[in-house]
């Protein structure tokens, strides 16, 4: 562990989970930070990302030391690669890269006059302006409520629908204007960040893809292998927490059934009862780390 002695808490924890492993799949390779730590430990790495630009950065950083695949981690192509690779450690570091948020061209930011896009894969059809300009009011309400935890979701959806009838939503200013008009002039960056994130989650189908992929990743893991997930949104963490708890329980029959008719044994064990979070120093340097939660699950040996 000496190499990571001074590394941030989460990276240290991840490297300790991957310590005696030999085949690692990084489902969200991004700029290749974690993957570089894995290759530095001498393990084989398969890195996946849906974003071409991210993969290019990872390719430059990792060279030939890792295999790379472009696609969503739940796609049949990615799953085939993962199963074929036979990992004993799988990492998901969810959400977007910081440079996604920093680059105005990709349309994730609430800075002024940024075109509303938010697609992690630029070839995907659905973008943020399509969501805001074409979704039914009830669907917009669902997005703001379920992914943005917004109490005034219905009112905000109504504002968007009213405003788009006058002029289509094209830039960040349009969504910021709708948020301000609904939540009041005191609303600021925390509200914008939360509600822009809600639209991004919808555009990229993030929670659905996470929920779909977890059982398939468990299946692809070697016996005794570890699945580790870092989430940044309460909805993501809820899915991971409940899935790991369900896998760790011996019986998942409804309480009304008198005799157990389910699998009757745990699929493995949680290796983090409580999520691992970043240290205060780490959050100071990297404010995004504040919402990070790491959970791990070990698949049973046979
Ligand atoms: C937080 S960043 C990962 C950073 C990376 N761990 C590193 O060390 O540089 C998340 C990455 O996951 C990718 N991503 C998010 N959802 C994905 C999905 N469903 N399938 C594939 N890649 C995804 C994003 O494009 C982004 O590059």
C-alpha cells in the first residue's frame, strides 16, 4: 500500500480492494486516473467509457497497458467484452468527469450561454434541449422531482412548458431563468447544479443503466471477485445499497410465503457496511468528492 499512502481516501480504499486481483474492469475509465493506478499495480485492465473524448484521454495516458472499449457499460457489446475478460475486480466511478463539467462545448454547465446538450456520448439522440422542449409536463415534473429532489417540481415543469411555448430552450440561461422564476431570485449555484444534474441523469439514462448492469456485472465476476461502486447522487447510491443488501441476504422471499422458494443463499457479502466517503481535506481540494460514496461487494467463492 505504500504507493498510495498519500492518496485520497477513496483511491486508497479502491486500491486496497484491488490489492490481490489480476483482472480489473474499470467500467467508467474517464481520464484513466484509477486505471493508471491499477496498471501501476501490475494488473490487466479493461477500461470502458461511453465518451469518445474520455477514451482518447485514457488512451494517451495508459498507452498499451490497458484494453479500451467505447460504449455504455450496460450495452451488449460491453457486457460481452467484460464476460470474456473474466474480471476479479470491477469498478464503477459513476457520473461525469470534471472536465465534462468544465468544458462549455459539452453543454453540462450552468455557466452563461452554454448550449444545452449534456450527452456523455455525442452520437446519442436525446440531448438536454430535446428533453426540455419536447417532454410532457408530467415527465418534466418526474425528472425534477425524482432526480433533482425538487419540492417545486410541478411548478418548475409548468414554468418550462410555459416558457418554451414562447421560445425554445437552447442555452443554460433558459433553464437557469426557469429555475429562478420558479424557486425565487435567491436560488443560485446549488439549485442550478442539482437541477441541471437531474436533466443530465435523464438525458443519459443513468439510473436505469446502473440498475440494469449490476446483476450482469456480478455474473461476470470471478468467484471471490469484488464489485466496487462510487456514486455521487442519492438515487445512484440507493440502487447500489439496496442491490448489495439484497445480494447479501440469504432469503429474498416475501414475508407472506411460509416456505422459502428463492435462491436460499447469499450471493456474497458487503465489504462496506457504511459507504466510504472522502476526507474533509480531500473535499477541500476537490468539492465534487463531497457527495462521493464508495460501496463494495464480494461475490461468494463458489
Ligand atoms: C467520474 S468519471 C470517471 C473518472 C475515472 N474514474 C478516472 O479516474 O479518471 C465518470 C466517467 O464515466 C463515464 N460514464 C458514465 N456513465 C457511463 C455508462 N453508463 N457507460 C460507460 N461510461 C459511462 C463518463 O463518460 C465519465 O467519463
